[in-house]
C-alpha cells in the first residue's frame, strides 16, 4: 500500500484547527484519521511531503487528547508497518499502550470484585460501555482507554446493590442516595479511591427527551464473561444506539475520536448488525437525528460502511450539513475550561450559549431551584423536611462561589469569557438540534 500518511507543508501543529469552511478536519487530524482507517481516505499525490519529527510529536499529542494512543500504536504496527516512525515516537506510543494495559488491568480487577459479589447474590447486571468494549469488541483490553466502570442494574435492585457496595468499602459520592425520576445513576469510589464505579438503572439521564427501552435492554442482553466472571452485556444493536446517544447527546461529541472508534470497532467486529432493529429502536427512542449524525461522522472519519437504505431511513432532512460542521468542531477544536472540557459543565455551556439576559436568568433559576429530592442528595436534610428549604441559601452561596467570578468577568466583557460563550453557543445549538423531535 502506498504511503498515505503524508502532509501538506506550511501548517504547523499549533495551527491544526478546522479550516474556516469546516469542510474537513485540519491536516494533523486528517493524518490521524488516515492511520486509524483501514482504507485511508487521501492519496499522496501532488504537493505532499513526509512527516517531520514535529509532525509526529503533534500527532502523538493529538492521539492522547482523543484517548486513542494505544489504538494508534496498534494501527501503526499492524496496518502501516512501512511508515518510518521515529524510534522516540514508537517508544512513547508503546509506553502509552503499556500504561493503559496496566490501568485496565487494575480496573478489571476491581470490576471482577463487584461482578462476583453481585453474581453471588443473584443480582442481574449488564456491563456497559468501556468494560464491554475493551473486553469483547477491541480484541485486546489494552487498546481501549477506560475512564471508569459502568454497570446497569434493575431499578428494584438498586437498594440491594447499594448495600453490597457499601459492604465492599465503596464510598458513594453523595450521602443521600434517593432514587427519583431526575437521576439515573449513583456513583461510587472503589476502596483505593482511584476507580470510579457508576451504577445505572437507565442508560440515559431523564434530561434527554428520548424514550429508552430499558426493559428491552434486559430482554435482548447476551451472556458474557468479563474479568473472569459470568455477567451480561447489551446486544450489539443496543450497544450501538447507546454509543451514538452517549457521543452526541451526552457529550456533544467533545470526547473526540474515541467514541467514533468504538462504533467503527463494533461494526468491524459484528458486521452482521441487525440494521432493521437499529432503525426501529432509534425511531422508538426518538433519537434519529443523533444516530444519523453520528453515523455520518463515523463514516466520514473512519470510512465505515453503512447500508444506504439505513441512512435514508434515518435522514432527518435538510439542514444537516450545518450541524455536521458544528459537530466536527466539537470533535477537533474544543478548548479546555479550567482543566475540564466545556461539555463537562453542561449547565455552564447552556448559560453562556444563550444570548438573551432573560434566558440566562431562567437558566440560573432552574439550576438554583432544584427539586427537593435533588437538594436532599446534595445537602444533609431529608426531602420531606422543612430544613431542606434552608439549604437553598447554601445552594445560592455554592453557585456564586463556583460561577460568580466568571459571571463578573462576563459582565465586564472579558475576551476569555466571550470565547467560552461562543463555544457554549455552538454546543447549545448542536444539542438542541440533536434533541429536537
């Protein structure tokens, strides 16, 4: 195969930003995509030059930002052995792969402890996202970065699971764990406090206007063995829909290429995906825009093959090009805010994203006047106690302490806050479209 991983001269790593017309990713982003693809999209003809040492360094930094350094290392070794990769780059990527393997080994050890305890107590559980993908989809647990552990349990089993996790020494992140319609998960820290465990009873938060077939998840689930313990996983069609919703609606595509790689690996590993079931589940959930846009981007970035009747069935109509461009910007051009991606602050993104002061005031009131159940999870008072109302004053203090400095900078027209507002506006616009009927 010819050397496709070449680049146009004249653009440095610091300028690796989407072009003004947003028609394709920037140069280094495209190089990264060409490595990840089984069949690179660009042919090295006319005006291309080999990668420089700085190009390789920038490429490694980009892969780390997308949390795909182990996969990049694997693709270079297995798919592009002809490339003259500098030894220092090979060593850096190999070390990233080894570090991820060690991290995942620790995560799977913790996961085995929890799964075995739930199995011994006859509590059904489904391993979600990272654990499922790393163990059964990628072919090697070292290739997929795992941020935390996610498990799905049945709603009626949540109190039992909570007691078992406390007995194992897990520390809940909220003391008053009240199951309600406004929450779909409880989060725990494993005993050594370096592993986060999320216990879900629904795969998506109630803030999203989708109809999630949780009962169907259990009916269609498949037996699996993960971390040496018998458990269950979502069927491929439910996993696919979960990944699309997680990439688009939960994160606004900010996590970058990792989630697109997840979808591409799933389709490679299970080419017999039941697309009719995917279309039916998508329509029943009301998530056609999110699934269609995610498929469009995955096909564009990684060259996956999707049957045209499926794309036609999911196509929401005119106007998708604008939102495809917005989504590209979220994948490749997001800036951190105080060390965290903006999408980790969804309320902040929406606050800065709206332009009218009246809308900002409405969003502030919505974030301040939480339901009593939500307040009871945050503060040490029962939801049905009059004492809970006193904590709204504490809530106001906490909000002002967290966001007050930025609000003051916004009122003074600080350029950094204006930039955050622009990103918030893009994210808000994209998510509003994804979640609209």
